[in-house]
């Protein structure tokens, strides 16, 4: 799949005269600790931002992005007086003592220009304690792409503060629709640019994109039974269909060309790997009963899956290629939907607790199990972000499944919205 083509945003560059001081950022937030203190940031209106012709201010979108990240407290506009709003964007123009006096740790200044349909944004982030510069960048893009420029800036600010990029420029793959009609969609993280990828007027389940975005795998009832399909996303054509008897579901990608999925037929279930290039299929686990939801550790060393071999759905692991099967979950009579962190250090899953289905995490060996949601409803399909700091999942609210996101420790839960339908099985897309 081709990535969004933004004229020059892919080569956003530091303003060289200020790069040296920007690299000496004094604020660093350890977002992998058990707890952290949020940083208060002020984002006054960017100079000239109205010329972008946007329906919302760029600074407003940036404030929303930073608030959604869970790492910042964004200062309300009512806190910033006219004197601070009117000051310039260069360091010599910023009254750091005044910003500090109203509790602002960082301030982001911006200057926007539009010429011949091209937008240019110069952005500066300062530490108000000593006036040091944490970020100085210029972005160029088509005027219509102002929102993506703003998301890119938010990710760069998050990187400057935490040492790792944010998710505001991400896209989300999910299914949406009514009970008997679900299609696959792709959307920007903020709910913009929603695109329907399938149009079968049937039930479509378990969509996954290969890490390079080239292949889309999914299960669909479009031919009357649950067949597995793999499409070349760039060429928009089907390259594989498994039409054998039984249920084919629970797809995940081992690498750019190898798919892992489960197949249940009669009393027997099998977990297969399938190589898209050679069209070769290999069974890596087979037994009576149910095997489903297979996922492989990022380093390929371990398979985690769900089985009812002890009577109820539980999560198991198997060292690849020939290790023994080990049970990971013992608490409760229902544990399912495992998902590996991209760092391989955590597994998210769903457990039935006090009548509700809650998102939980554990170490890959089953230790240190924690409950992240505790609302007594149906939470499902947890998936980690590429950076491992966020978990996206669905939650049944008002009788409708909605996509939610939270930090990996359960903090900063937020509801996202992409369509007017029930939304399920979300994943961060490459």
C-alpha cells in the first residue's frame, strides 16, 4: 500500500541555525515507568494560521493531539492573556518568565504561510524554565493537507519529550457495519479520510495488513461460508482464497509475506502459516477442539493462541518450531484475544472478570497479569500501537461497539469515532 504522499512533509527538516540548541532538550518523560507527571504545554494560535483555509485552527488540532497522547496537560486558551498571544515566535520574542508564572512548562509557537496552494509551517517548542529550544522544524505540504502537517508536528513534539514518536499520524484498520453487514475500513487516527476497503455486502472479519502494507488478509462470508482471502492492496486483486470446509479466522502476520491463521473443521483445529509468495501452507499446531487467535512474537520465537483443551477458552504459548505447549492463563473461565507488544515484552488479552470482559496484560510467560479496564461491559480485540505505548480496543457502550485507545498501563482512556456504525477489531495500520 502506498503511503500518503505529502509534497514535502516526509522531509520536514530542522532549521539549521537553531538545531544545536534544540538537541539539548532538558525535558524527558519516562513514559514506560509505572507513573509519570504530565507536562503542561501552551499552544497559542499560530501566526497566520487562518490563511490555511482550514475549518478548524491548526493550533486547536495540535492541542487535541497532545491531550489525546496522555503525556500533556494542554493549557486552555482562557489562561493565555493577550500579551502572550501577541508576542513573536523567535526565542528573543518569548517572555518565558510570564509563561512560567501561569504554570506552563513548554510553549509551542508556530508561523504559517501559504503561497500558490503550498503551506509552510515553522514550529518552535521552548522549555519555559530556561528558554532552551526543544524543537525547531519547518514543514511544507499542499494547503489541503494542513491537518496531516499538524499531526506530524504533534508526533515530533512527543518524540522531543519522550524519545519516541507519537501515534497521531497513524491510521486505523477496522470493521464497521450492522449485525449481518460488516465491511473493512481504513481511517486516519483522528477520524478523517475514512476509506472503505471492501464492499461485499456481507460479514467480513479479522482484517490484517502485512507490515509493509502490501497485503490485506480477512475472512468473509461473501460466498456463503467463512473463507479466507488475501488481496494485494496495491494492485487491488485477490491472490489467495482458502475455500476449504470449516472456519478460517484469526489472521496475523509473521513478516511481510507470511500469514498465520487458524482453521477449524469438524472436531479438529489447525494453526497454519501461509507464504504469500510461494503459496505454501504449513501446519505448526494441530489438535482436537478449538485453536484460534494465533499471534507470533516479534522475534518469531513464540506462538501464543487460544484453546479450549481444558474445557474453557484459555491462552497458551508454544516455543517455535517444536516447543511444548504451556498454559498461560488460569484465572477465570474465559481468556481470549491475545496480542503481542511490538517490543515482545507484554501480551494484551481479554479476560472475563465479575461478569464483564476486560482488557488485561501479562508478561509472555503468563506472569504479572494486570486488569486495565474495569467497567463491567464487553471490551474486546486489544492491539498494541507500533511503539508499544498504546492499546487500541473496542468497548460496548450504549449497546454499540466503539473504538477506544489507552496507554499500555490503562491510563488516559479515550473513545475514537470513525463511522456512524458499530466498529470492531481495530488495528494500527502500517
